[in-house]
């Protein structure tokens, strides 16, 4: 299954208030492979609006939680694939 993308999912919720626990639970119950795509929101320009900052923070937290639950996490930049190790925190 392909989930593309978490940013659209977060943006579709009022106040960016999503049930990430339910998402992780649904992903964990799947028996087949699942690829989850998300925008990277922490490496770019600082958002110039309050709502932009709230979106960045909300999606950043969702990305962290999904990455923590994933078997493998890859960052793709300019066509280059970089495997990311588990967070030491």
C-alpha cells in the first residue's frame, strides 16, 4: 500500500489535530508492505505565518511518530536516498 502523503492528511484536519495513534495502529495491523510518503518540514525556510508554523510543528510530530514506528526510514533529497538510523532519544 502507498500512503501519499501525510502532509495532505494533516492539512485536511481542523487545527491540524490528527489522531496519529490511530494511524500508527492501522499501519501496524497491516500484513503487507506499506510505504508512507511525507513532506520534510524542518529543513526549509521558517514559516512566515502562525498557521504555517503550526502546520510545520504538527506534521513534524506526525513524521517523528510514524518514523519511530517504522521498520525503515528513508530521506530522499534530490533523487538521493539516505537511510536514517533510529533516534537515540
